[in-house]
């Protein structure tokens, strides 16, 4: 049985358990031993036989039609991103049995752009490794240094969780984005190592991972409780870098003219100046 088929069955089961009979528009009859819809209920609502749906979940049918998958997606109330992910799980993708981890490299031009930016910025890999960062990003958070991994920090580092008062919502976004980025490429050694480590170390990660949420990251405001700046809200933009596979430029920027812009400007002055400078003194006094 292939990894792809296993992934399809796991995805269908996880999403089925998230849809209640009430949401599906059917009566709730009898004692239910599992959360969400039963297999036969999904099959009935999708217009396929219960035996065929069972074969899909158990990996006995490797070639369901797009029409069947779309019907199941309607029953499971999948949005466009979740449907696209479902379709990738049955796509025929050439695979090698034992692959070496792919080395992610940053194009020289992207590094020059990163160093020229006046806002905190960094470059992240497919699995949220920090591949490069500018000095203001590291001043904003020391964990944005090269070699760090945002997923590990978000789930395992209390200091990172303290920096993000909405860290549970942020962590959900990371997980959903990881699902989308990986698709059916679930035999990547780095992916296996990272998700295995976090599954063992973090109950919260295990819970979110089991939901099989899929969602791309979009530009959004991020709230922080910075140890020197106090409450800070920055817009987070994530831009694809051409000529790479999944490498992204991430930029934090404040609303122009806001108090958050003033705080970030002060941090930039403090991080660029000698320790005895006025900017550093003012930075220490912000939350005094």
C-alpha cells in the first residue's frame, strides 16, 4: 500500500469526523461510537456505495474519479483549498524510495534584497526553517536567526509562545500551511523527522495535525508581546522567491504612522546604535 493511498484514507477519516449529522442535514439516529459522520452516511450523501467508500478509506481503490472526490468533498464540506489537497493525495507523482533531504538554498539576489529591506524580514524554507534573516528581524526575535525552525519554536519554546499572545491561532495557521505545502510528498525525510518529533513532544501539535486542516498563509496582522516594545501589531507578508521550491520571503511591517511604526523605528535605532545610545535608553523606558 502506497504512502499516497494511506494519506488519502487518513485525510478522509479525519475530515469525516469533523462533520456532524446536523451539519450534513441528516437525522442523528442511535448511539454514535465515533464523532462526526459514519462511513455509510458519507457514501449515501455522496451517491456512491458504502463498500466503495470503505475501499477508499482503506486504500483498496487507488484511482477514484474527480467526480467521486468532488461529491465526497461536498459531503465533508471541504473548501477549495481542502479539495485541492484531496486531489493531490490521489495524483500520480514519481517517487524515489529513499531520498536524500533536499538542501534549500537562497538565490544571491534574494539575499541582497533581504539586506536592503528597512523592515524585519527573513527567508524561510518549505518546513519553516530560517534560511536567512536581516538584523532587524533578529532584534525583533532572536529565534529568527539562521538555523531556527518556526514550528519547533511555536510548539516547544515557552518564550516564543509568550511573544505571541494568540499563539494557538498562529500555530493552527502554520499546521494548515504545512499540510498544503507538503501535499502527498509525505515520504520526504525532513518532513517525517519534523512531524515525528513534534508529535511526540507536543500534545497540541498532535491534536492539530490530526484534524488535517489545509490552508495557505496569507497576509495578516500579527500581535506580539515584545519584551522591550510591549504590545506590537505588525502585518505579515509572505512572498514566493522565484527559482526555488517553496522558499519564501517573509516581511513584518507596521501600519504607516501608527504607534507600532514608532516602536519598530525605535527598535531599529537601538539595534543599530552603540549600547549607550539615546535610542537604547528610550527603548528600555517604553514599558517602565
